[in-house]
C-alpha cells in the first residue's frame, strides 16, 4: 500500500477549515452569475493566477472579495456540500468548520441566511456522505469587540446548533486581549473557545489566548516554538494545535514544506493536528495536506496514526464518539499491517 493510500483510508477529522475558504473559482463564477455579481476577473484561470500571496493580509483581501458572491441560503448550502464531497473522498469523517458571519452581515446578508444554508449542507453531508460536522463561529479580529458582541447576539437563536466561537482574520495588531469580554460571554453561553494565534503573531498572543481567553484549542500556534516555556505549558496541558502546512507555505509562514515544524512539534510532545485552512486558496484539501506534508517531512506510520488520533481527541465530539473513531483507527491499522 502506498503512503497516499494508507492516508486516504485512515479515519481522520478536520478541525481548522474556513468554509468561505473552500470557495473554488468555478463555484465563485457560477454564484456570481446566479446572483448578478460581477467579479474583477475574466476567467477561472485569472482568479487562480491572483492566488500568489506574500502574507496573511494579501490572502484575506482576496478571500473577503470572493465571499461577496454568497447571497442566498442555497449558495451557502452548495458551498458546504462541495467541500464535504471533497473531504469525504479524502477519508475525513468529521469536520469542525469555521464560518465568518460578519463577512456576510456587513454586506446585508442576514445571519439567518448564512447559518440556515450551512446547517442544511451539513445535514445533507451527514446523511449522504457519512461525514459529521459542527459549527464554530469566528469573530473577525480586525473589527472591534462591540461588533463581535452584536454577532453573538445574532447567534442567540442558534446557540444549540453552534459548537463554539473562534477568532480569525488579521492577527498582528489585534491581540486576543481585545476580545477577552466577548470570549467570556461566549463561554458563559456554553460555547467552546478557540483562537488563531501564533500564525503571524508573536508567542505573546498564544499566551494571551490561553490566559485571557481560556481557549480549548489553538489554531496554528507555529510561533509558540519560539518560546520554550510556552511549549512546556502547551505540552503539559495537552493543548491541541490545529496546524495547516499548505496554508503556512502559501502565506509564507514557512518557505519550504521540508522546513515545516509539524514533525518537530510531534517530537516535542505537542498535540498537533493536520488541517487545510482555506483549501480553495492554498492548493489542497485535507488529503493533499496529509500526503504532501508526509512526503516532505518523512512522517512515519506511527506519526500519521498519532495525527489521526489527535484529530479526534482534539475534537469537541462526545467521549463515546471519540472512542469509536479511535477504535476504527486501530482496526484500520491492524488490518493493514
Ligand atoms: N488566518 C486568519 N484568518 C483567516 C484565515 C487564516 O489562515 N483564513 C481565513 N481567515
Ligand atoms: Zn485559519
């Protein structure tokens, strides 16, 4: 069995996926046409050619522009279903997906339209593809905390269908401390908490996410490696890091996949997971992240199995469901060896 085949069959979860970042140029054009929204690109090739980023902000500018074609419930449902079909083929069994309501409500698309469309796509993915999922609402950190509170208010009628909240968008200059009150309010409503930290921002932002926000997971966390005391803390707490190698490459967080710190993270005892972030923009879905990273770093079978297990033990699934996925992984490995 090739490594790619082994990876495809290995049960795994995706814990760091922005659903708006799964908008492929083909669907972008289709939805633009459907909704009468002109795009500043002539063709799908033109769009792809624009995906050369030097940093996070370069990407975010084009990502928010692309999301402008999403208008109706069906648009959000189609977007979600297109993503689920891709990851189901990669052997993904469960997804905890981010969505950015403010990107849409600021354009006049109601919160209800966004979430109802996504929930419809998630439901259909579970029935037709066998992939389970839950939603993580992300606050945009370049906006102020009052705007985040308004979004939490929009979410009130849907709190039983939202697993948690996260923090994304432009990191540097927008530390986690800016959102301490809205994270506290989110926690009080029973929501899980995650935050992007240490993608471009310094280790101090990871400390803040832990100490001031009280997060349950860190998204990215690469720059934690610059601070030995922080690594020690993350290892001691068994804190899950949702690492995204192809994203890191595309946004110049690393300059070569061979220099990616994932293997080093595992060696240090950090609970790393492998994820795609914004697969339509960064050159690959979950499977491509796994195979390309495995090839570049020479990940061992044991390391691959650890990553698969981390993706479930780091998830917000109930303990019995996690145990069932772990047993499936063990059965798969036993059968193959
Ligand atoms: N980082 C921060 N914000 C984001 C990202 C990311 O990689 N993708 C979508 N929003
Ligand atoms: Zn992200």
